[in-house]
């Protein structure tokens, strides 16, 4: 198949593209700069210049593809307080691409999780994006939602949960968590997550929900204690009010997420093979930057 990938040069995209090529697909990767285009070409894919604001270009690329893997997102909008705005833009991207794929039976794989009945009034701005993707399953698109773990970890991870958490720990001198720290973040190694996307392109049916989490939930206190040990600082419990102030630019410290993966393993024949989150923390590369 010819697969169009947005976010092709990014953290997850740069792992997904080689997986797709290894599976025998021709890959076209969206690149918004010369540097991104060079990265895409170096992986053996065709670089297509453009960005997520160029909806006509996205429609054209979708028209020439058999499947679309949508990984692009303006993540910097979350830290700058524009989460709702960039999520609304992402919804426009979904409508532009899926509108072009309607009634073709072609595949669209996007980031998201949740049943339709749970998404309509969900407080997370990205829930509307997942709901929009769900809708195209009834319009002749093989839509697949891929739940990407909160912590997608590896040496490629520069801006995810762990790097953001580390920046705050270094700045404040403590590794904080809320209450008893038993709330959990799902986790998965970048290469294991990428494998899920590639397998889903070939195997997942319309309307499928798959997950790339190899660890359904890692307690945040456990993560904080590992970070504290490596940085030589203290792991500290905080009230919700204290945490809101302490983690102003990182509003995810108290979320509690679990992503079981048994159904994905069965559907796709997926077997994670790469290190766990704590193993990657112990490897030290997060702390050497």
C-alpha cells in the first residue's frame, strides 16, 4: 500500500515510517521544513512538503494514498495554554483527510481512545477529534483509533511526559507527586508503539480501538522515586492545590490512566520486546541530556 504519514519526522513517526517500509509499504511523509524532509528521505520514504494548516495539500496527499497514518499534532500548544485551539485544528485535519477518503474503504489511523457514547461531553479537547474519527467508520473509511501511552519512552523522547517532568524536577529540586502517588500513567517503548501502528495498517478492521501501551499503568510515585534517586533529590507528596501550582506548565501530574493491551495483542499478534519505563530510566540517557 501507499501510506501517507503526518508527523513522519517526529518522535513516534520516525519509528513508524521504518516499520511501514519494512512491511513492504510505500511511504509518503509530510515534512514542514527542509530538515524534516531530509529526515523523511533518509528513512527511505518520499517527503512531501507541507504542514497541518495546508488542508488542500492534505486532501491531495490523502487522495493519492491507500492509507493515512495521522501522527502530526502541535504539542507545543498544550504547554502554551492553547490545547483547545490546537485540538480544534486537529479536528479540521481529520475532516479534511477523512472527507477525501469517504466511501473508498481506505484506512485512516489516528490517535485517540474511547467509545462514542463516552466522548461527546468529555472534558479532554482531543475527545472531539476521536469522536470525529469514529464517525467516518460509517462513511466508508477504515478508521482505527490508536491509544498512545501517556509515557512513550526511549532515547528518541525529547518532549514527552518524562522530559517535561524532569525539567520541573531539576528546576524545583523535588520530584513531586499528588497524594499517595498511586495514580498511574500508561507506558510503552517508542519502538513497541510504532509496531502497533504498522500492524494496525494491515490488520485492524474499521472502527477498531488498539493500544500501544506495554505497561497498562505505572504508579506516578514509582516514577517520582526513580527520578529522585537519579537526580539526588527528594520525592515529595503534594496536595492537589500544591501540585497545580508546582506543575503549572504540566497539567497531567494527577491523571490516572490505565491502558490494558490484551485485546491488541490478540487482534494484531503484537508482542512488545523493548525495555520498560523504569528500565529506560535506569539506563540513564534521560538524565545525561
